[in-house]
């Protein structure tokens, strides 16, 4: 049985639109809950694919969340072994730090739907379907330096480092293309405090933009995910 391990930091941020792609390819998905399950005991080489999902904490908050040390050790071992690894939002920042790059507050929230600016490498990558300007969901306030040896794939006006690849087997996306409109209703509840504390944001406005953009973004996200799986031989 082909397997995927997804490390989840909050219950409502899961594989969502990516799950059917994996099911169609015959993969069994299991979740480990960061801060609850024992990541220190994890064998990083066991699963065919490791996905690090998003969450509301900072990678640099390891004093408050000691499991981050174990998660980073798993990631570094996985990356060094050349095993397929995908990071989404917090997962992207985890990969950056595991590779020795600095992760830090960006000074401004980037929450909502906006298009990506793909680099030349990005237009030739599995993200190529987003070159046409379809907006994707952004939900972060942290950023990171580009790790040594990484290839920048995408930027926005607020955050120049939005996606990168590292070698042939690791992909890190700070934005969300794994979400669906239905799945995001859970985010609007789970992130209610952050939405309420961020100037210019509201659930009705986010829901309206989600109704406008989510279906196209999820369809392209599934296409890009499938293209990346093909690239890494999965």
C-alpha cells in the first residue's frame, strides 16, 4: 500500500482538495496531530510522501511549542534522504527553517484572495497553471528567507517569497491551493479571532471572495498537485 503522512497543526487545515488526487492514485492517507502525537518516534523514511500542513503558530515559537524541534528534525532527515516532501503555509516555513533559513514575522497580514507572480522557474514548474492570474488564498503573517540552494517559484507584492522548490523532491508553498469553499467554512470558525482582529477583514467578505475564486483555484490546485506528484515519481 502506498502511503501519505500529513502532519496537521489544527484539525480544520487538512488535505481537502488534494485528498481525491491521492485517492485516485491509490494512496492511503494518515494524519499525525502536532503537539499530541509523538513526532520524535516518527521514522521519516517510511511513507512515500510527507505533507506538512498549515497552522496559526510561528516556526520560531519553539519555546512555547517544543514539538517544533521534533518536526524540524523529521523534516531535515526527510529532505536529506531525498524523499518527496510538500509544505503548505506553516509547512512551507517549516521546510525553510529545516534548511537553515530564517523565518520571522512579516509585519503585515496577508489574508485573502490574490494572484501569484510566477518566476521563470515557476512558469516551468508544476505551478504553471497559475501563470494566468487565477487568485489563490493567502493566510499568513510570517515570512522567510530563501534557503540556500532553493529555487524561487512565486511572489506577491507583499511577500516576495511565496513558493520554492529544493532539489527534485521538495516543494514549499506559503499560499493555499489545497482548500475548497466548503472546507473554508471551518477556517472561518477556527480563525474567527484572527479575522476579527485584522483590519479590513470580515467573514462575509472572505466568503464572497471564496465563492468567486475557490472553485477555479481548487481545480488548478489539484492539477498542479498531480503534476508535482508526476515529477517526483508518485
